[in-house]
C-alpha cells in the first residue's frame, strides 16, 4: 500500500455459526465437528507459510521461491508456500465464547503444521506401528512385506526394523516406498476418530495456552478472568469434574465483573486509553507530542574558551556534554560576569535553556542571574532575557528557563501591564484568553546563544557552572538540501507552501472557520476552509510530515467508490479527505472569499478596516457600550485581518479608545468569568475527544460529508433568521431573507424538535456542553462512534443558554489565536528557507535531479574527503553585507545543486574586500578549501584574491594563515495574610527582627496543558503537515515572576523582581536579596506573569473540568515562602521563634 498508494484486492467471506444453540441442540462433540466442516475449505485455501532454512547464503541463490533474510541472522529462509489470508473468530456478545472456536480451529492447523515438520502426532507412531487404525485417512492402506522380508521390534526402543533374509541385511526403513500422508486429513474425521488417533498431551497443552490467553484478554477487557466452559477440556479424561468447577468459577467471575463495572470501571477505562494512546491530552496533559531537540550537544560547541581556575584542554566543551551531569566547572576568581558563546549544532528556534546547578561547598558559588542573547551570527545577537533569577538550589537541580524571541519595545509600550489604565490593578485575570498577548520574534535560523552569568553578591568563592543545554525546534534541513529519498517530496511540499503564503491570515487555507455569513446581509465572508486538495492538511498532496520527513499513510485518502473486488483500485492520492468534524463546507468558493478580503485590505488597509468595523459596532460610545458578543466579534475581525494585539491597541489609542474597554475578560463579573472559562475549557477537551473518535472511527476508508454548520457556527457580523421552513426565529430581523444557497441549510433541534435555519442554530459543540457529558459513554452506545456521534446533533439557539453560546465564542477565539501562532511559525519557517535557497516554480520538478547531480560532482571534487562547510551543520560566524539583488548569504554554504544554475552571491557596490568567518560542522583537520565558481564566472576586472585562515578560536590574533589564491591565476513565626486568590502574600515581621538575607520558595505544583482550545482542521490526527512541529507553548511560553516589596519602618519601599525558572514541584529555590535588609516591617510577595496559563494536573482530577478554582490551586503562595535571616551565632538562642537563620 505504501509503495503503490492503492488498496489491494481483498476478499472477505462471512461464516455464521450459532455455537451456543448447536451445543444445546446436538452436544459439544457434534458442535466441534460442525465447526470443522465450516472451516475446512477456507483453512485449506489460506494455508500457512512453509519453507526451509539455509545457513549459507550461497545455498539461497540456488533456491526457487521467495527469499527472506536480514543482517541479524546468518543465512535465510526459502519460502515454498506463503499464507494468503486470515481467519478471524468473533462472538458478538462474548469474549469468552470467542476463545473456544478459536481453539478448535487452531487445533487443526497445529496438527497439520506438526505433520509438515515430520512431527507425527498419530498414536500409531508413538507405539512404533507401521500402520494406523484409521488408514483410510492416511492416504494409503496396509501393505504386506515383499517375499523374504520380516518385521521385528527393537527390545529397547520399541521401534520396528526390517530383515531381508534374501540378502541377510537389516534396515529401519520399510522396504516398500510409502505413499505420502493425505494433507489436512483430520478435517474429515469425526470427533471420536480424532481423539482416538491423536496424541492428546500436545492437544491439552494447546488448550491450556488458549485458556491462559483468554484470561489475559478478559483481564484487560473486564478486569477479571475469562468465564471458561468445559468444552476446552473436552479431550481430558476428567471433563466432568471440570464442568462442576467451571460453573462455580463462572459465578464468582460474574459477581467480580459486576463489582468492577460499578466501582472501578473509570480507572480501567483510563488504563486502556493510555495503553491505546487515546485521550493523551487528558491523561498526559503536559507531555508534548513533538519533544524539543537538544541542539547544544555535539556538534554544538563553545565559540570562546570558558575561563577556568585550572587549565582545561576542552575549553568548556564539557559543559555541553550530557555525560558530565556531575561536572563542577570552577571559573576564575573575581570575575564580574562569565560570558559563554554556544554554537548550536543546527539552526533552530530556541525555546528553552536548561541549567544544571553545580556548586562547591557553598551554594552561593553558582551564579545568581543570567542574561540570554540569541542570533543567527555572533554580531546579530539580540537580548531576549535580562537578569533571569537563578535561585540557590541543591547540587544537580535542573532549572528550565523558557525563552522567547525578541519583543519589539514599541509593542511593550502599548500592550501588556505597562499599558493598563491602573498599574496597581491586581485582580485582573485573563481567564478567557490572553487579550494582551505580546508576539515575540520567531527565527528558525538562530545559531549562536550568548549567556552572561552574574555572580551572587554574597559569594566569596569563584563562580561555578554545571551542564548547560539549549533546547529548540529545527527544520528538516538535511532532508531538504541533500539527495535523500525524502528530498523531492519535501521540496514539492515546500513549493506549495511558498506559493500559498499570503500576507493576511484571512487568506490562510490550512484551517477552518465558521464565519461564513450570507450575501443577503452584506456580511464580509472570510473562510479558513480548504481551498484545494493540494493545500489542505490531510489532503492528497500533504502526505509527508515536513518536520521528520516521514510518510504518513494514515493521512492519505481514498474516495467513496473504493472497490474491494477485481476492479481497478482507487488511488490514495486522487482526492482530498478530511475527517475533521469542525471544518464546514464552504458556501462560496474560498478563492472568491479570499480575493474579496484581500482586495479590501489592499484598498483600505487592515487597521482602517478594523476601525470601521469597531465604529459600526460602538458608534460614538468609544467602545463603552459594547456587549460581550460584540467584543468577541471585534476580536474575531481583528484576527481575520491579521492584526496583532499591539497593532490593535495602537489603532484604538489613535481614536481615543482605551483598549481595556473592549477586553472581554473585563466585560463580565468575576464569578461569571470563572464559570464561562470553565465551560470553555470543558468544550476544548470535548472537541478533541470528538475529533479523536471521528478519526479512529473513519480509519481512512470513507469520506465524511462536511456540514455547513460547524462546531461553533459563529459569524462576525449580525445574522438574521433565514425564514422559510425555520420554526425557531431566534434572531429576528425587519426583513427576513433567504437565498438559494441557504434555503437548504435547515436542521432539526435535538431538544425541541423544531426546524432551525443556520442563523438560528448553535454550533455542534453546544449539544456536547448542554448534555451532562460526564455521564456519557466514551465508546459504544446505540449510535457508536463515541463523542463523534453526539457531535452530529444540533441545538437551536433558543434551547441553548447564554453561558454555552458565549463559551462557543471563547473557544473559537482561542482557535483563531492558535491559528495565528501557527501562521507566524509557518511564515518564519518559510522565511528561513528563503534565506538559504530561493525556489523558483519552474525549477521544483528538476530540483531532485539537480541535487543528485550536485552531490555527484561534489564527491568527485572531494575525492573521498568530507565537506565540513555545508549548511546546516556549518554557518557564518559574522553577518556579511549583501547586495539587494544577490542570492542569500547562506546560499554560499548550501549543498551543491540546491541553488539556481546562474545564481551567485555578490557584495554591495563599493566594497573592496569581504571576509567570511565560517564555523565548520565539526572539529577536524582541514585538508583543503574548495571555492565553487558560479556558471556566470569572473571577468578579469573582478577576479578576487582569496586568503585563507584557520583556527579553533574566534579571536583574530589566534588564527593561522594557511593559503592564498589569485583566482585570476588559477581560474521567624511571622504573621502573614493571603489576598488576591492566594497570589499575594503579606508577611509582617516582629520588632527587632534580624536583617533579612533572602527567602526560600518551594516551587509550585502546576502544569501548562497542551490543549486549550478545540482542534482546527489542520490538527487532523493530532499532526500537521508543516515545515515545523512547534507548539504554542514554545512560541509564547508562560513565564512567572515573583515581585518582592520590602516595607521598612521608615516607610521606604524596596522592590525586587525575580523571574522564576521551571523546576520540579516542591523544589526548594533560594533567592538572595542584593543587600541585607534591616528594620523591615512587612514583606509583600506578589506572583505575576502568565498565571492563567497554568492549571493543576488535570490527570489527577475527576471528569473534564480544568478549573475548580479561579486559578490553579498549585499557584497558591500559602506555605510556599520562608524568609531567612542573617545573625551572629551567639544571638541564635535569643530568637527561638525564627523559622530559619
């Protein structure tokens, strides 16, 4: 199937056999005989694989038939016959009853296999008899010996031998050649004949194996052993005793199963789901589907030697080795800061920094803070983290610091905490979604990570360092730029993505939308539905995972008319296939919708369109009178126009509107906000359950009919009832209208049984939320399909309460936020590829051949040596100024054959010299340098002189001149109070308390879940055909800060802020104040940052409810913080109430 893309010819025969009724009517023995009569023909037709093993491969060459061999064994197998089918036994209502006919069917195969292996199970063979009692089934009759022959038996072994008196010789072989036994002879025997002619010990051993297998499967399925009948022991002599025992045992198992089904079924269901890989977003909520890669390990290296108090040969490379977990690197004494430059093994989007705490006797020797800068080269580094606090921890503690790209300072000025009208506001919780989301730069070409470690002020010893790891997401450069088998598919997919990229999110064709309005009301229609099978994830063209390069047959498609007979099979790659229940059928051509939106954006601009839509909703009220639904529609419009939160805020401020006035998180009271957020969280989990059940049920063999009414059924503009057959009229209008397109869009409400039009119908997700989904069976039921079957029901808006309708709005906006993040990732990935090699549409078909030709030329040029200066393993240390009409700088290092034939790099006019500093792909002895001249060549006026220098350090003074070319010539127990949902802790100190040196924080027991919204169509089967697999958590990581305000007796305030790393729950982190704080009256700890992004571990919670409290209970500061003091030893006994000194 993988090689041809087609479904092979399949013949299926169904044999119905009423086992239970036959046993009652005819008895057990005749039931078994009847089963054998049904199985004889298919079993003999299917057969089983048979062949010979040869230990020498030379013998295999002389064999006829298929050969099976591999490197793990010597020799191989020559197959004489191959099994060509499968017999599957299944009782529709009893797992235990399925086991019995399976055993009797397998018994015939087992006996025949033994016969083919010359292991006779005949009783005659056991006694050494030459003839059997049932000779008619042996294929031969009893024959007499020739004249002069005599048969005798050996007194020791009992084996027969033959004496030829004519020649006075003996032999073990019968003098007459025996006729081969009849194959499958026991199918024609009665039960008594089978039992009387067969050794029963192997038969009973096989029965015991089936009894054990039945117990194992029954335990997995029901939590108890199988309810065995005595028929599996029918060949034993003590069958009657077993029958009585089995009856008692089955009664016990019945009671046990009833008990487990009522009390322990949920636990067993969870175990089964985890075993099958289902509901992982619920059972393993924080485990990523695509783990980050550690890109700092070799071939990653240090660009500069790390200073050490003792001479070390590796210059700090051991800090990047995962084999040196217990390493303690002692830096030089008195250093103001320690700076490390890490060159990553591949260009990537850096997501996390992992530090292993390693100190000497004093824990203060480890640095107190770190600055992080990222860039594609050493002179393009940008500060992304400044002064990230490193608490004092025990040796070996792993501190995980989330990293983002650079955030534009202008965005910081208008969006976020700094732009709030009341800076002291502390109860604002964006539980619905992050209204003030700041978008950091996404760059998949980051290659250099600069870390600046600052020592603790209290440290009196040299700074110590431990292992350092940089984690990120890289693109499949090696497969794209080399002549691998995946290269053509990856390049083809890349070309499609490059051709489908548009400037605005409204033209994005890789997701879904429910914003299809109707022409009668003049609404702008923008759709995220698929525009073609070649662009749609899960469609025919995108069957390659562009991160790993793997082929995913589970996502390929066949059409409705797939044949299982002898007709030509339908090609998997012919039609698109999408089992996503959320993607709606587009009412108008998507290309037309996108063109309309793009034309409007080009004419007016996204900002102006947004402001016009805002004025149409608010009028002259400056947004103060907007309802919750209008605010959500405003956000939907903003996301469709591809405006960031900062661009939105700048636009609103330009007309005198405070952005906070249109924030839906502030539009409802606190208790309602909590209820609405919990409802939206539940809808997200239910949405993923629907998608997972739909995908599993479809198994890729049928095409689902997408309904116009999708999971949310939300329009950004006001809609009115279509009229006509609609009986609900939930949305009234002065002029009810219906077009030919929407006249057929009518459904029946599952609650009131009235007919509702599209405008009066709620999304499919409303039915899931409306019902008590905790009581619904995840699998089974009369309809089958689990949640996916329930998602095909509809509710009208009249039967749907306000919370559910608003939860659909919230979930849909979360989906659009996710799509915007994915779009940013996609554009960043395509931009990275474009900076390495530019693809022309007329070259894509020839690209694979060009790469192959370039690789062949390079091998001839290198003459067996290795190329060390090829991207992505090698890169430039410094950026080089490039002309506007030049090829990208990195194309100089791209593998030969990947660029345009007549393309070349050139410097700007007026540059008299250019220097390229290349970091090689690995540590090596450089044997030579090859400069590939473009097909355009050089003229005598621009032939360069090339000087070559080499070094294992980046300092210019350390390099060595190795050659020069002229191209022209060569061609206390303190009182405390918790406020603001336990996010603020006030600790009041006793008079004359010693100076405060710092505090200890026991880290929070929370997680950041991967699922926050319902899946879009691009998340089919939990995967996306994309240049990258990067989760939203890594694009906008959740970061926590701890603000400490020290109130002194004099009224003076001292404010410190600490950025918290991610560590295991309850890990003790010690933070030192820069100075000893004396005469302190009160210390206020305030937890800030992305606190709403964290939840308690939902795998430990019952049901699907993410939020039982306003915030994760694990974020509470209660019993999490302890102050520690500084005092002389002789004073310790005077202060017995202090908790730590």
